[in-house]
């Protein structure tokens, strides 16, 4: 089983930046995908960004964050990051990290991001 621990959330003004981290531990596959999701109050959890474990480290982003957020990975540390720039109040929510390998996945406990206007 894989355990995930997120960090880096907080309160920031609109236009500001935050960097989230997600450290994975446990039995980690050599091939996996990691992703960030978020859930705003009263809304469904949605995919923010994902990164695959391949030579090209392909990434994908929600349209709402393209050009503002960047997902990256440090394979040696089994850690994935989400650099969030030009934050907007609508980016507010709980951000969750997800690990997925061969159809099996794990979720982190979430970290709160609040963007004030």
C-alpha cells in the first residue's frame, strides 16, 4: 500500500503563489501516475493536473489552470509538486494528491488552499 502526505497549503491573496508537495511512501510501483485533485465547498472533486511515470513525464491539466499551474515530480524522492501561480479565488478548495498504478490507487488526506480576493 502507498501512503501520501500533502503539504504546502495555506491562505494567499489573489495573484499570489503556493507550492504543494505530496510525498509517497510504502510499496511504490516502478510505473505509476500521480495527480492533484481539488474539491471546493459544495462541488465535486475535480482533476487539476496529472503526471505519468515515463521517460517523457507527460502531463495534463484542467483547462482552468493551464498556464498558471505546473506539476512536476522528483522520482528520487517519490514526491510530486504543484506550483500554483496567479491564484484566483475560484482556486480555493481542498487539494488532494492521488497515486495510481495498474488500476489501484491511494489518496492523501488533503491540504486546504484558500485564495482571498
